[in-house]
């Protein structure tokens, strides 16, 4: 039984169907709605380059024949009885459970964020409604300070707020009003990104594009009426329009399920096998896991191979494969038809070089090829990732070939 039919839930159900064949296992996917949104496309919606129709497809149509899709909200999991209680009151039993319910946005957890000004002067592009509303607000914006603020980590796709800044820079240039707009990026981190080499590149790019950066700003309050972000230590950033990445947590049902989640509602797992720490017959894929890597669709894709193999091994009574290395891969749209690419894992930070080998896409460098890669990712998502197929030439493990590895530290 797979809880959640988003990126991770869909691809693992399809992979398992292919791997186990009919008759070996009955595969059921449960999700609360039937609209599968291509979330990476939300970045482009505020700039008029994508809309609800192009980003959304029926969830039930993404599954291979033989998979049962059930539309229902999960209320809680009873780990002792191997049962899931649904919000409609029904109980469903499982032999193996895959948690794929992702992360939840928690805008109401920040004081004032959903108060006056929410969706008129303060927006998020992390939801379809927010991204569409922001499109109107951006079109009407003709000058002043636009603050792009991350409330706290972890967030899905941590480079997306930076990409938003780059695209906003290009958008206002195209409209001929860039000199009237003060673009300010507000982050709780001590730099634009967590990893040093990547931080250096992205900070340089923000500077080149005239984006001011305010670091170590932990927003405690958003005053939409007054146009102010207020940090816990009393600093203030004024704005005319704010684009906010709300706090993220796990799903509420995880918190209601004794023994399943941590205090944030994420599910603790063995970071190499992706088996939950709660029970051996529970596996986790995607943003719901508590692992120290980015919350990204590419991660769910790379995890899929390991989770499917380990479920097959668990069913056969064999030892699990500790093969997941934290592989993450993200295109970073930098505006004007260019993008960067980063590729890293638990042990290796994003480095310069090429991906997936010596003659591949340039890493940590703006290029038109990477922009085309970002656009192609949309097609790959529906036709390769979700059906649970491999991307030719790109394995689950992070490739070391093509990367400029730093010299080994002297002994
Ligand atoms: C703006 C934006 C840009 C992004 N850009 C990129 C990018 O460029 N590259 C990249 O790799 N990733 C990107 N991501 C991240 C990527 O979309 C997510 O990491 C990925 O979708 C996670 O997959 P998942 O299966 O864990 O969760 P999701 O795909 O979010 O699926 C979770 C599913 O669980 C269901 N669910 C939740 N609670 C319940 C419940 N109680 N009962 C029943 N069903 C429930 C939901 O309805 C949902 O369908 C971006 C995300 C955003 C928001």
C-alpha cells in the first residue's frame, strides 16, 4: 500500500508493478485528490510561462494497469495492526507500506502570514493558487521593493526561491522597469545556499543581477498591512510585495500515528536503505523522509530504484541493499534562457565539471543547454520519472566522472 500519489508514490507504484509483475503483489495507492500538479512548473506560472492547465493532469491516469487508485484522505496509521484508517472511517490492511505523502506547507505557523495582505500583497508560488495569484500581482507591480523570503529550512527544492529572484530580474528587465524594482532575497541561512562551492556561485550571480541578500534573518512575523517582515531578533525588512516560502512540515496524519514520525512530522528512515526506523515493513520515499538531502523530485526518482529493490528483498526475506547515496540533481533557472545544474549526494557537495560525464551538461555554470534541460525535465517527469523508468545514462548513484573534485586534504 502506497500512501500518497504524487511524484514518489506514483513512480514507486509503477516501478513495483513492473518489477513484481501481476499476481505477486496487489498494489494500492491512496491519495486525497485526483489532481497531479507538476510542482517544478509552479516557478514559471507567476511569469506567465505556465498555467494550471499545462501543469495539472489526472492522478489516476499516471498509474500502470493493475494498480488500484483510491481517492481518500489518510487519517492515521496503526503500525501495530498494519492498518491505515481513512478519513471516511474505513480501515485498510497492508503487508508493506510505502509513505509517499510529501511535505506540508504551514503558512499559518508564522505570525501574520495568512492575515491581512495574504494573497493581495503577500504570496507564495509554492501552491497553484498562490502562483496564479502572484502572476496578477506581478503584472500590476510597477516599482518598489519585492522581498523574496524563506521562512525556515527545510523547504522543497531549496534553489527555487533563488530561481524566482533570477526570473524576476529578467521579467522586470523585459518590462523595462528593473531600475524601479528593489529585489531583495531574505534567508535564514548565512549565505544564498548551504553548500560552499554552490553558495559562492549563486551569491555571485545574485550580485551580478543586482539582488540584495539579507542573511541569517529568521522571520517571526509577516505584517502584510504594514509591509514588514520582522525577525525573531527584532530586525525588519520592509516590502511593497512579498513572495514567501512558508514553513514546511510533515503531514498531520503522521503526527497522529503513534511511533511513525518525528517532531516535525517527517518519518525517520535508514538513509541508505530507506526503510523506516518504526517498522521493517514500512518504507519511505520523497519529501516525507527525514534524510539530510534536498526535498526534490529528482531525489524521489533516484530513491525509487533502491526502495523498489528493497521491498522485493524484504518480501523475499533477503537482506536490504544499503545503496541510496543521497543523490540530488537540480537545474537552476537563471533567467534570459539560461540555467545552471547542480549534482551532489550525502558526501559530495555540488562541484564544477560536467554531468553525467566528461562531455555532459556543464555543472555550476550558466548555459543555454542547461535551460533546455530544465524545460525537458517537464517532459521527462510525465513520461520517464512517473512511469518509473530509468533516464538513459543517469543512474541512481551520483556519478563522480566529469566532476572537478577538490584535491585531497594533506594527511
Ligand atoms: C515551486 C517548486 C519548485 C520545485 N522545483 C523542483 C525542481 O526543479 N526539481 C525537483 O527535482 N524538484 C522540485 N520541486 C520539489 C518536488 O516537486 C517535490 O520534492 C516532489 O514532488 C516530492 O514528491 P513526494 O512524492 O514526496 O511529494 P508530493 O509529490 O508532494 O506528493 C505527496 C502526495 O501526498 C498526498 N497526501 C498528503 N497527505 C495526504 C493524506 N493525509 N491523505 C492522502 N493523501 C495525502 C498529496 O495529495 C500528494 O499528492 C519543486 C517544488 C516546488 C513547490
